[in-house]
C-alpha cells in the first residue's frame, strides 16, 4: 500500500538497459502517462527516429526529482512533461540549456518568453460535470462558491501531490487574492474529498460518485471523440481559467547536444504538434486553430486566461497552501 | 557455542541486509540534505493524526476479528475454506482498487445509501476520519482474522477435549484456552496493523475528505515534492521509525507465549459440547455473515464493474500480466528465504524481530530515494532494475511473513525443542523433518500474501519502468491516467482474479502440506 509512493520517490533506478547499438541514444525523461501506449510517447519515438538516425529512449518516472538527485551526472538529454510548478527549482540548478526556439508565434493564450522551458501543449483548469445529471451547474466561480452546500459535490486534487491541485490553489489565489481563504471556506462544504492525483478524482467523477471534478477544459474532448459521449461538459467561468502548459527542456550535460536541439525543433514541428490533441487531450502549443481536430475547434473556451508567472507563483504557493489547509481544518 | 553461532548466522545476515536497506537509505537522504531539519506545526498535527488513526484502526480490526475468527474456528460448513481465503482478499488488493470498491458500497451513490434511501434515512458519508478508519479496518480485518484463526487452530484438540470432559462452560474455556492464546497472538496482530496504518497515504487522503486527514507519509511527500526539503523529509521518516520501534517494544513486552503443550497432532476440530446452544450458533452465524458482507461486497463491486470490459482489454495487458506473475513468484521465494530464518531467530532475539519489521516502518519515499543515492556512485542504477523490483517487493512482505510465522514458531519451540534436542535433531534435518512441516500452514499463508502483494504492487515498477516494461497494476494506472476508466476497471477485475488465484493456490498448498 505504501509502495506506490516510491513512484514519486525519485529513486527511479530505471530500466534503460543501455542499448548496445551503434546509433547514438537520445535519452528522454518523461512522466509515466506520457510514455504509455495511450500517451504521445510511442508516436513521438517513431516520428523522431525516422528523421534523426538515432535511438530515442524514454525513461519514465518522476522527471525533476530524479534529475535533482542525479545532478550533473544525469543521463537525461531531454526532460519532457515538466509543469510550471517546478521550473523555478529546475532553473536554479543551472542544469538546463536554452531551447533556442522562436516562441513569438505559439498558439497559446499566454505570451511565452522563457528562454529555457519550452511549452509543447497547454490546457486550462476547469470543473467538469455531466450535463444530464447536473441541471444547475455554476455559471461563475462566484456562483460555485455561493451555491448551497448540498447543491453539488466536487472532488479536487491535493495541491501537495498533484499539479492540478496546485494549479487550483493558484487559480483561487489569482481571482480572490487576500480573500482566498474565505473563498476556500465557502468551497470546502461542497468538496466531497481530496484525492492524491487526477486519476482517482476523475474516476470518482465518471463513476458518478462526485457531481463535478477539477480537470481541464479539454477533458470533454476525450468523451466526445473516443466515446461519442457529449454529456461531459466543462463549466466556463467569466472570472477566467488558470493556464496549465506542459514543458520540455534540454540538459546542458547532454552528450549529444545537436540531437537534443534537433528534438527541441521536432517538438514544435507540425508532425509533433499534430499528434498532441488526441494523444494528450490538450491543445498543441503551436498549431493553427483550423488544423485542430474539429471537436477541439468547437470546445467552449473561457474568454479570459489567468496565469501567474513563475516568480509570483513560487512566492504565493507556500502561503496559499497554508490558507487552504486552514480553511479545510474548520 | 559454534552451533549457536551457526544457527543465528542466516538471521544475522538477513537482519544486516534489511537494516542497511532501511537505515542506510535514511542516512543517505539525511547526509545528502546536509542534516535533519526541524519539524513544523503542521507536521506535529500529522503525527498526532497518524498515531490516532493507526491505533484506532489496529484496535478495531483486532476486536472485530475475535468473534469472526472464533466463529470460523467453531463452525464447519460447505465452502468454509473458500470463504476463509476470500475474506483475505481486501488485504491483497491494490489500494486504489479497494478504495473504489469501498466507494461503490459506502459512497454517496453506493449500495448502502441506495438501500437506505427508500426508508427516508439520512445518507451516510464515508468521507472523513471515520472513512479512513472504516477503510483501514476493511484492509486489515482479514489479516487480524487470519492471524487469530491460526492461533485458535494451533490450540491442540486434546485441550478442547479435556475442557469438554471437564464440563467447562464458555467462561472457563475463555479463561483457560482462549485468553492465553489471544495474549500470544493479539499484540503481534495489532502491531502489524498499526504499522500498516502508520504509513498510510492514499487511503487516508482519498477517504479522509481533505487536509485534516494528513498522515506523516503525506507530510514526507509534501516535504519532498512541495517544499523540496529533504532534511525535513528525513526527520519525519526518522519519527516514523522511532514510533514503529517503540510500538514494537511495547508489543513484545505484553506478548506471552501460550504454551499449551504438544498434542497428538490431529486437525483442530470443533468440539460439539463447546459450541452448542442456539444463542452461540446465532452469534457465530451473524459474525461470519456480517464480516463476509463487509469484506466481500466492495470486492464484488470491483469485480462486477470490470467484468463487461474484460473482452475489450488492450493486447498490452497480457505481457504485463506475465511480467507481474513472474515477479510475484520470484519475490515470494525471496520473502520466504529471508523471513523464515528471521522468524526462527526473532522468538529468541529481539534484534531479529526489529530487523524483520524495519521495512514496514520506513517511509517508502525516503527508502527509495536513499537506495538510489547509495547505488549511484557504484553502479548505474538502471542495471539493477529487476533485482531491485524483486527485493523491494520482498522487503515489504517480510514483516508480514515474519509476524505470521512467529506465534507458531513460539509454539513449535515450546513444544518440540526438548524432544528435538534429545534426538539430536538439528540443522537441515530439523528444518526438513520438523520446522517446515509444522510451519506449512503459516508458510503457505505468508507465501500467498507475499505473492499477492507483489502482484498488486504498483509503485516499485514505476520507478524502474522504461515506459515499455510494465506490470499489470502499472497498466491499470496508465489506463486510468488516460481517461480509459472502463478498461481500467476491466484490468482491475483481471488483477483481482489473478491475485486472488495466486494467493488461494499458495495458501491451500500450505494446508495440504501440513501433516496434521
């Protein structure tokens, strides 16, 4: 029961039996979901190997903690699937090299100027519900907070163990500022429970146990495209939704810097970007709207996007966590 | 002297290995962090909550297990053996699967609330501190029941016959037979459960309903991941070890061997005179029915939920299944090879008992990180992948195996030491002729548990996975992580079925190998 924690334990003595092949090996550290058969990993591996004359090896696990432990002896050439919550820490190590890509024409609602961490996809947080079951969904964040306590039960993720949970913390902080703790106090009675990760929360929602789940604006796309089910809907709030990009970076210590750079170029290529929507159920970072799958083109989207920069998020998350804990302790 | 030394050498080696694994890892993390860091107020709250929930879970599991074990001991009915095995199922399930089973029964939209609704009863909620306790009892009642049932079965039939011929009433039977047995078994059983609950993470979080149910393990996780404070993580891990060792010493102090003396080795059959009476029969039936309903309904819910998805499972599930089976069998073997000498020594040497329990006391997160830090300067950790998966799985089963073996070893030693000594039976001959046959049942049960643990274990493989090699639980989790909840439910049903089959086969094999 405790062992699955080791997943995060950064231990990751991972089985990349060094391939005794002549081709150079590009080692890519990626989160576990990324390399699974249903993630974008397999297609990316195939696509890149077709153009690089190299062997791309994924090492699945907890990306940044592992690199932090390995320091400058890390085997990684590329780290993919990083979230914005760890970039400050990652940057401070000085282990990462600039991406050298032009980020001026990305197709994201947020202007991106980071020279090291390159977004490859993005989405925005949202509360997802089933419109056939929930007749009076909240029309704004304010309405969600003010709803009577038995109006609906929401399941959220813990900010201490989940990036979605942490992003929610910042979302509330961004909207409510000094009043964030009161906002949490209003939300708490409607929170059915807090799960360690996204999977547990989403599973409780699809099983019908919870009426709403903290997920992403792009979640309904999966149900529409893969299950022909349009009952799952993201509630869109006028206060704005929190932006959640996923990032990739190359390591300074890479033994194949040209290959690593080539991979960074590949990340923004139409081929890579074209796979993202249906493999990762999120928006590609650089793909014109009209080239997205039709369902993604017509997904209801918020007018306003909220995003705290790295420094501000880093500064706020400690106090915001304390507020969250205090509000739930009452 | 030389013989004594030779006898404890295997146990000493096993102890040293476990101590190096657990304490060495902790030290490595502390050194890397540049020392221990002080705890925060929220950490102290987490320690308090952890102690409270673990103690209460252990107490309730054991108290509830007594009537169930007694009823199972006294009654014979068709399917009893299968029921006893089935009752063990919650303990061997992967946590996340079991939690979903509990929610299907006790959740907002669960069976219980659906049954209560027509009567206008207020819906019950499983979320909160009580939910954590219910879940822990659900997980650990089977373990407690089995350990106590083993205790009952270890009382020689002759003693019950004597009691019957002396016209003992229930009170006398309790005083002269049952209470001494419970004194011998209960401390160990509560300790094992206390330790399991001490490091609880996902259950406490998912059913705890929020940050009030923060355990030490979650605080460690937070220190590591949220605050990047390895020093505090090491401090918290040390607190966990200290609590565990204290609990261990207390349990050892209150344990007294039952020493009923050896019998004629007949299967312990219920003596009619001691179990007649409509009242007692009703109570026994009630205990068995309630326990079965509580333990089996969530399992049944998981099984039924995934059944329709079984034919739609993706092809990759089958190699994953084979990997899981292979790892489970190998890790079972390692568990037994290490646990048996430890358990044999543990009844006489406290250090062996402490060493055997160490893997349970340590934070998995800290242990994993520490092992990584230790291995790195010497070898490429990646080349250790498979042995590490095996060893970690085994290490986490050793405490249970040792605990299950210990009470019976005490009895064995009390009953047969003098006879064996007078016959000059020692070394391998003693192992083959006396120890192994006499311990066949607990060995089979331990092997079943170890295999099931390894089968249902999610975590260790994720550390070693290269994204292509995967086990069944990892495949399940990957399916969940990519919206494929129905297929994940199918994988859960498959996992549940295979894990149980493995557990059942090994457990039964133990029963068959028992000469009694």
